[in-house]
C-alpha cells in the first residue's frame, strides 16, 4: 500500500530551498502531492505531502532529507499518515470564506477561532498579515472554513456580529460561490 | 487648490454610507474640485471617492489616463450621485487602495458597466465603462457605500501584502 508522509520545514528564506527539497524527493522516486509553501517575513515555510515508492521507508526519506535541511538551515519534521487521514475532510459541509480586519491588538485570531471551534466549524486555510498602516498597525485575516450545515452558518454569523463590535474589527462571512463553466 | 489628506483605515469615515447630494447643491462641484486637486497629488492613483478625503457626499473622480496599464478611458471624470444601472462580464482582478497602502486583494468586478450620474455642472450623464475603468468606478462607488475592497474578498488566497521593491 502507498505510504504518505506529511513534512513541514521552515528556515531563513533564500533562493534554492524548493529546488534542494524537490531534488531529494525526485532522487528518491517520491511524488510531491499537495503542498503549500510561502514566505512569512524573512522565513520560508514548507508544508507538503509526499508519497513514497514501495522500496522506500519513511526512515530512508528522513535520512535523505537531513543533509539538505542542514545545508539550507531548515528545521523539519515528518510523520507518516495513517490510512484514514489520506482522504480529504468530511463531506456534506458547506465552504465559507471569512475575512476580518482591524487595528492590530492581541486576541483577534484566538477569539474568532474559539467561536468557530465552539460552533464545530473547521478552519481549512488561514492567512494573516500585519501591515504598518499610517495611523496604527492593521491586522488582516482571511480564512476558509467548513460549516456543518446552513444552521451552523447562521449561528456563527450571529457570534461574528457580536465579536465585530467587541473586537472593533470589520467582518465579512460569505458562502463560497463557484461558477460551473 | 486644496490637496486634502487621504484618510486611511481605521478612520471611521471610510465605513460610512454617504448620503445622496441634492441636485444643484454647490457642495457637489466643490467636492469634485477638491478630489481632482487631491488626485493630482498622488501619482499613479486613478480614482478617489469623497469619503476618502473626509467628505460624506456621493462624489468621486476617476482618471484612467494616468494608469500605468493603458486602457480605454474617458480621461478625467468627476461624477455626482453615480448609480450603476447595468453590470456584466464579471472577472477577478488585483486591486490596491490608497486607504490601505500595504495590502492588495483579488476582487471580482464587472468588466462592463453603465452608470447614470451628474457631472460637475449638475448635468445628467449616462456612460458606459469597460475594462479597468469599469473596475475603478466600482471600487470608488463602493467607497460611497462604506464598502472597502477587503469586504469583497472571496477566498483566503485573495489577500496579499504589497511587496515593496527593495531599496
């Protein structure tokens, strides 16, 4: 059975990191599947799923990645996915996008994420930015969430209205629209 | 020639809906004059709405002839009480805003709109805009309703920091 590995790595941003890592996977006949890589200020962060060929063990891959990670100054960790985690998330949930922005202060993400967790809303993607702003630092956050049914969306929407006032932020919470072409 | 400071978020003016001007109100042409003078002071800026300079009135200017992207345009245009009466050909594109100097976002806008409005002499106009000029108009008309471009983001991947060229 196919083995899947989740690998995360982070280190000082510089040209060559993606090439160095993907060379290790290529040389070891691993397939790079889903991945998300981005620069956060001066650091480069890598999150990826790799499938291993039959003749390689997770330990083989770890030994192959180690020298590259050392050379490029990356801290990395990896784990094998159990079969149940190799499938995408639960079906039947509704995708929504949530955008929040306002003057930066501690607790914005925590309060929003806590409300989501209490409504059984799953955050599937989250991006945040702190930008200087001429008057005060601006915090902006955009996330994709999975809502368990329309009633869940309504309940979360009400809590967001309350949080908007309390946290003094702007909030937009909308169902994801996809156009079939 | 007053060049007014452009307000940035979180200035509360930006989230308010501006009331319509009464036809003939001299406040309208005055607002357009101030907006034009202010726009001229920001190179590369193609549009400004009155709430961005602290004036709660339904007035805006666009000037796509200043755009770094060549596009069809009406030149410098000041509009009062603008109203979008037709919108079609929706497409996402990347926008910035003087009121959020460090952010960019992908926003879906109509590529063709028809706008009814009054000009600086309070004469009624009925104009069709296409492409980037249509996008700019929608962005400015949103300002009159207290809607900012971040309110129109439809995906977590549509928000970006403006990367400044290294100096």
